[in-house]
């Protein structure tokens, strides 16, 4: 019986805790251009808050890599 209040409190804390966003790697974003586009859009729409987040930094890196890959393909390399 002593566990019930503890478990109820624990459950409420977990239920009310802030949801964390999944972190994507550069390679995962390169492989999913739709996801990359969505994250880039979110980051550009709110740069003050999101600019230094891991997903925004990884999205910028993935975007840069994709641009280089596309330039190399266009040049035939």
C-alpha cells in the first residue's frame, strides 16, 4: 500500500514531463530528404530558438553535403 502514492506520483511526473525531440544524424538526414527539408524549414522559421540545436546543426551539415554531392554529379565527377 505504501507503493501506491509513490507510483502515482512517479506516473504523474513522467506523464507531465516535456517530450524530447528525436535527434537525427547527418547521415540519417541525407538519406531522408523530406525529413531534412522539414527540419531545415523549422530551423529557418525560428532561428533565434532553434539555430543551435543538434538537429538544426546536423541539418545544415547534411544540406551542405548534399549540395556538394549534387555539384559533383553535375560536373561529372
